C-alpha cells in the first residue's frame, strides 16, 4: 500500500541520517552537539519532503490527487483505484475556522499542605 511505502521511506531516511551523524561524530571527531543539530535539521527536512504529498487531499490507496472530487456518503472515492477515503478534501476557502477549545482538567485544584513530619 502506498502509505506503508511512505512510512518505510521516512524510517529509512531517519535511520540513515542518524547513522551518518554517529559516523561523522566518531570517525572525524566532529563535536557532538553541532552534528546532532545538523542531523535533526536534516531529519526535519526529509520528513517534510516525504509528508508533503499528504498535505493535499490524497488517496490512501494509490496516492493520486483527490482535490476536486465530491465526497459521497461514505467518503471520497478515488477515480484511479476505487478506494473510499475517509478524509474529505478541504473546503476551497481556506482552513476551517473555530478551533475547538481544549477541555481543561481539574488539575488546578490546590491541595492542602501536607503535614510535616518533624521529629
Ligand atoms: Zn486511489
């Protein structure tokens, strides 16, 4: 499946960059912190490049573009492979507004001070 290949590709890139960073640190006596920073930057760029196609409405079965397809009752049907995709394409007029407020937990309750156990 197409999405599994993307995951394998991302994992391969991350492993390769980590191995390259470790190799550069150990073989060429590169300082560890700058090498780690460069490695993290390379990982971010690689994952961004790989996941770029997922930012568009994309068929999870074959990876073809789903923008412009009308969603049916059960989702968006791919014209290429017939896969029903659960994620509907984005509305054309920008991202949806009105972010749902995150529910707050009752973590702000002040607990009474514990009695001290002095001898
Ligand atoms: Zn498809």
